[in-house]
């Protein structure tokens, strides 16, 4: 089958269109015809062997996709051949077919397009879990979203607005802050041209924010943590800045604040029923218009490496997708 294939770790030149053996679903797995795959910053970490789990070359990158089930392995009872599903894994999405853990598969309603279905799992799934279960955000609370124009940050902005929060979106350019305005952010900060601390203090009359959503890490994390109000929550999403910050532990003590880890993939493994319930909530929010994922760039499978390079260059806003087979339909003769 055709796939974008990584032949060597930490070598983007080795990531090229090629062929891989067609997978077969093992026990507890399903095989899908991939319609559309989502592109995420974490894909780059996998290619550099900097993610929590390692993939051995040759492999197809890509952590989320949507498509049609063409075969099921043993011990699978909630998914059947012909189902429209959204799936996640640690690699394999940038290919014509993908064998994945059925636990992480959720049914896609007929009214949800493939590109939207492939855009909800990781970015929106992470943000919804972070805001609903980990931060327990309440209407009227104020949230500061760092990296707010990126794949996960933009989803946090949109979801927080839909959940009734007051959103301060921080991004690195005028173009990106304008994009955050389109998503519904109440206030925006260009932290290249403005001092983040001063701007947030002014917007909150010195009181700070209830929640920080932090997919960035690096030096910005401590600055943001210091902007929390009493008993605020700092959501640790990731480290797009490239470095894992160290936080003086007197800060949580003095603020009565919580440093809250958000590992969405582990959440799906440990609490699969709640994981799927969250996905159903997200599909319902799309259907009734409360959220509308912004897909700002599309690439064919043959040019999937360019999609990764766009994300690596920090030029992407919203969601980026790879279109594999948007007319995906069931063909069990090849399963």
C-alpha cells in the first residue's frame, strides 16, 4: 500500500512517499481505509524519537485519522465492518490503510465530513479533556491560552468560548492573534510585541487568570503560572518550545494552585468509555454549530511531508490535514 514512509529517525529527508506492507488487524484491533489524516506537532516528535513511545523505521507517521472499517480482529465488539470511525495511534495514519487499537476508535456520525472527523481526535480531544475533566472549568472563569493559534491551542480557544469561559489568547504574530479573534477569543496578546505579564494583569485588573492552558513549555510556563489567581489551575499540555520547564515549587504553595498534567492518550487507554463519551460530545458540538474546526491547509498523501514541514515551521494555524481517500468506502475483498 502507498504511504508516507520514515526510513530513518531524525532525518526528514528520509521521509518519502513509498510502499509498506498492508497491515492486518490483530486481536483487539481494526483495519480502516483511511479517508483523511490529521497532522499534529506530536508527529514531528515521533519522527525525532522525542515522543513518549518509539516507532521503529520503516513506518508511516501520523497519529489520527478518519475512515471506514474494512476488517476487525478478535475481541472487538463495539466496532463493525462498514462503520465510519475516527481513530488514533502513535504512528501509521499517513497511509492508505491503518491497523489500530479498537479501544481508541469512535463512531463518526453521517453528517460529519471526513476532514472534520480527522481533526477532532487529538487537538479537540485533548482540549476538551483538559477543560472538562482536568480543569473543571466553569462559565465565567478566565483562561489564558498559550500558543493559541496552533492545532491544540486553537481548539482550546474555541472550546473554552463554547463552555462559557472568558478567553485570553496569546500568540506570536498579528496574523495569529487575528485568527484567534475569529475563533471567538475575547482578548488577544501578541507576546512578541507585548509583555505577557503586563498585558494579562491589565486585562484582569491585577487579579490574574483561573486557568492556564500551556502547550508551549519553555520559559513562558513560569511566567504564565505566576499569572494564576488563588487556587488556579495550570494545564500542562506539551512542550512545543522544545524545552521542559522547571518550576519553583513554592509557587503552587503560595497560590494554592494546581499543576495539572494532561496526557490525552493515556486517558483514552485508562478510561475508554469516558474517552468515547467526550468524542460524542465533540461531534454533537460540531453538529449544532457550537464549534467549527478551521482546516487551513490540505495536502494529498503524495505531498504529506510538506504538511509536516508546515507544522514544523510554526506556520500552521488551526488544523492541517492529509487527504488520502476522501471517497473512502467499504471494500472487504482486500481486507
